């Protein structure tokens, strides 16, 4: 099969280019894209990409495969290869450090903005802050996010305003703490979000939902933040 | 919190709500107009001016004009902040949009109360 990979080494290349590599899959098996990248790296050790857990938990190997963002380690070739061809590019919109490795600083800065930790100004109980099973269930579909950046880098609003729009991933995390009954900072959190960019740059096109490798729904979480902002202001 | 002084209502929530409320007004006006034109096939000049001499119609039309201007401002402001990266050019674009919006309101009132 033909693999077309985005290559860029700022130390030697003037500009990024696409490198075409013909590769035979051993035994004609249906392997994961990450395994294919490993084969490419054996051929050319300068080939650079991030990877760690190889089972969709660490979120290191988010990349664009035949036009769709996803995790290389849990995406089988049969899911993405079309006409025996696979185009691999780094996550769109973020600065490229080298080959498939992107600089995630903008993404993390937005994550940092939503204060992704529990804030509770009441005295700490002796053992732990308890939640009812129902209250805990509110966090399902939110806490599972692994910050792979597949969603935010699939979002045009994040491409155009990565410094102002928090992005689907950050907003999913924002709602994760807004929905937590143990958190007492809801008012401050909402006050931080009530500007024309942070939340409201989302136009609900649901690219984030389409690509999330964990099957989460940031658009739904953003809708719930909007409802909280409405309740607070009316 | 991201600050912004050129958006319609400064607050994202306010802009979001205005965009929806004005859309409903524009929808109602459009449906009314389509209905009126469909059910009066042999429309005469007298009938058409008569419609706009009615105070209720003038109120409804002015409401639609103001809604259109607010809706356009919020929408074009979003487009300009997405696609025009240079602050100077963006500010000029937004100013032209603002001026045009104002001109259309005044012009619309003049036409509406001129019939």
C-alpha cells in the first residue's frame, strides 16, 4: 500500500513536504496505524511521532489519518485506508515541531484557563467529600477525556482563534467541574466564560463529536454550559 | 475572560440570545410577507401603500429592520474576528459594517414613514 506522510525537520528542511512510501503489510494483516508508523520508522529512523501506551489511554498519538483526526494506536488500517492509500498528517492547526509532532502549548493554555481542578472553600471533611451515585453519574461522559486534542484541532473555531476560544476539549473539562456537586466555584467559573469567544465561538458543527476517539460529546457539554450561563443571567 | 469592545453587546451570552431572538423576528416577518404576497395575487399600488400606512405594519417592519441590523452585526463581527487577522483591517471592516447598518436603519425609517 501507499503511505503519504507529512515530513518536516526544521533543522534541515526549508518547508514541510509529503513523502510517499510504498510498504507491504506483513501477512496482509489488518494492523493499527501506529504499527504501520513503527514499520515506517524501521525503514527510516528519522521518522518522528509521539506514542506511549499504544491502547488509546495516553492520548499521545493523535494525528490526521486520511483527513480525519484520531488516535493511531486504536485506528485499524481497514477503518481509514481508501483505495490502498493512507495520508498521515499532524493534527491540523497547531505548530509543527517535527514530522507528526505538534506543539500543544495553545491547547494546554486553554485547558489551564478553565481551572481543571476541584475548588471547594468549605472545611475539608475528616475522610472525603461524598457524592450520591446520581451526582457522580453527572460526570460520566466528561471525566473520560484524555486530552489527545483530536477534537479541538478538528474545530474551525479553534483554528481561527486558538488564543481566545477554549475549544471543545477545554469546555468539556469546564463542564466536568461545573457539573461536580463537590465544587463550590460555579459562579466564578461561569463569570470567566461569559464573553463572546470562550464558549460562544462554538457554532455547534459537531466536528469534535465526529472525531473523539473516546466517543465523548463536547457539543452537548457546551450546550449545558450555555444553559447554565442563561439560568445565571435571566 | 477574553475582553472584546467591538462585539454587539460585549457579552457572548447577550449576543447569542440576540442572534436567536432577531432570527425569530426575521422568520416571522418573512413568513408574513410570503403569506401576504401569496394571498393577494392581484396586488395594487394602493393596497401595497395601504399596508405600510398601517401603524402595526410600520412597527413590525421597523422591528424587522432593527433585528436585521443587529443580526447582521453579530454575524459579520463573528466572521471578521474569525477571518481577518490584522487588527487595523478588521477594525475598518467592522466600522464600515457599523456605518452601513446605521445608514440602512435611517434609510429604512425614511422609506417606511414616507409612504
